């Protein structure tokens, strides 16, 4: 059996089309599952409507604006010359700072030449003539506009990588890959316009994350994989996984007393708005982090079940479940590695700090900074693993239910309903 995590799943768009009878069974199963999913979809729409941010600046946004001088802009600038000098305060440690002359490329001061100071950490990353930097421009400073170094310009490499990503996805996955990119754009729209502003507002972080994640999954799954029994089965399993993440995460965050104030970013947010529910932000992060992997696992299981059912429609529910779980166990094993190693890679600087500290390992693991990530990983992994048998069971149930009198009656009822609305 091939490794199921290699993504050579059973839902190959080039696979032979199902027989007319198999198509009818799939259609009946979809109608049966929609009886469950339509109320959930309507609840998601209501949640989006009720919780959608008003658009007014939040407390954190208002506080952040005060920290910056009014009218601050961020123009690009080209480095004309760099004059380095020793700036270390400790004679035993060598440090090199610099003064750079730059030409402002855009904004109100375009074409002007300015002199800016570069700290040792900036110079250490390499600054040479012809490089492009991002500056801060304070137009209201005494004596005229004041400029300072803000960051390196990274627009070009990021745009090139994004174009390469889109081209590769489109070339390999064709229309389905392009549809997934469209779904990704929708996901970012929901995250940027609904989830993030909602988390900064007085709404429940858990509710905002659940509603936003459910909305993303409803659209992304059908865009990437088409409207089918397989996709609908995967959606049932994914929504179950998200609900489980929310429940288990809430219990874990409360019992472990996770404050959420474990990084420079959350500390800064706390300065801007101490009323933010930072424990709720931990739970929201757990929910959002589980979206991609849940989607991968549930669509695999749904594909396996429907392919098995079409190959042998006479298989019982128990046989379908047993054979589907044989695929699921392989996928679980590889996905668990994916989750853990992805966290380890993202948290390498933090893990290196703990390696330096001379503290017992049990103290390190249960410290607030590491415990938050460990619990986030474990909750997501548990929900992911449990989503496999639930998706498999749901797929087997609806596959067999489609062959019953209830499945036939449901299809006839829906067909009559569509005919009535078509008049």
C-alpha cells in the first residue's frame, strides 16, 4: 500500500468516471449529508453576519497609532554609499555600525538624498551600494522630515516566489490547482477581514475563530475538490475536527492556565489593549492551525471510502470502515510527524534558548512559552487523529444509506423541490 501522505489520493481527476448507478448513489449521499450540513452552513452565515467587525478602529489599533508620529510613511530608498565604523561598547566583542547615504525613491521626498544610521545587526546582514531599504519618514519632525531605517526591501523575492508557486500549482494540478489558489485567496480574505479584526474586538475569540474557520472550509473544500459526495463527506469530518479542537482546546487552555503572554508580540498587544482575551487567542490559534491538516486527512479518507464502495457496492458498513481505516492509519502516522516537525522547525530559536539554559527538562517543557506550543500541537494532533475514524465512519454510513429506501426518497424529494423552484 503506498504512503497515503504522498497525496496520490484516490480522487485523481483523471480517474475513470463513475458508472451511472455509482453517480446516482453519490448524488443520494450528497442529499442526505446536506440535511446535516445545511443547518450548519446557515448557522455559519448567521455567525458571520452577527460577528462581522464594524470597521471602527479597535482599542489596540488606536493605541498603536498613538505610538507612531502622525503622518509616518514608509518610502523605499536606494543605498548610494555606506561608511562603516566600530561601535561596540565591549572591547572584547567587535561590532560594526554604519552611516548610509540613500536616495528616496517614492513618496513626498522622492529624489532627495538622506543620511541614515544603521545599527550593528543591520550591517551584519550586509548593506551594500545599490541595495533597496525601507525607511520611516516622519513628516512632522522639527526642522523638516526625519528619516530612519525600518527594514530591508523584500518585495521582489516574495513576489517572484508567489508567481512561481502559482505557476507550479497551475501547471501540475491544472484547473483544480488554480481553484485551490482561489480558495486560498478567500481564506485570507476571511482571516484578514473577519477573524483578525474580530479577535481584536470584544467578541469571543473562540466563536470568531470557529465561525471564520467553518466559512473557510465550506468554500475552500468545494472550490478545490468540486461538489461531490467525497468532498461533502470530508466537510463533515473537518467540521467535526474543528468542533473537537475547540472543546479540547478550551479545556486544555483552562486547566493548564495558559496566559498567552509568552512572546514579544503578545506582550506588545497587551500594552496596546490589556483587555484582549489572550487565553482565547491561544485557543483561536489552535483552531486556525488545524484547518490545513484536517482538510488533507479528511479528503483522503472520504476518497478511500467512496472508491472502495464503487469497486464493491456489496461491502457492508463494517467492511468499508475497516478497509478505510487501513488507509487512515498510514496517513495518521505520517501526518503526526508533519505536525510535530513543523512546530520544531518554527520554534528552533526558542528550543535553542532552552538548550542553553541549565534547567531540568521537566521545568523547560512545562514553562509557559513551551507548554503553550506543546498543548497547541497535542490538541491539534488528537483532533486530527480522531477526525480519521469519524470521517471514515460518516463516509461508510452515507455510502450505505444512499442505497436504502431513505436515500432514494431523499433524492426524489430534493428533485421535486428543485423542479418546483425552477418553475
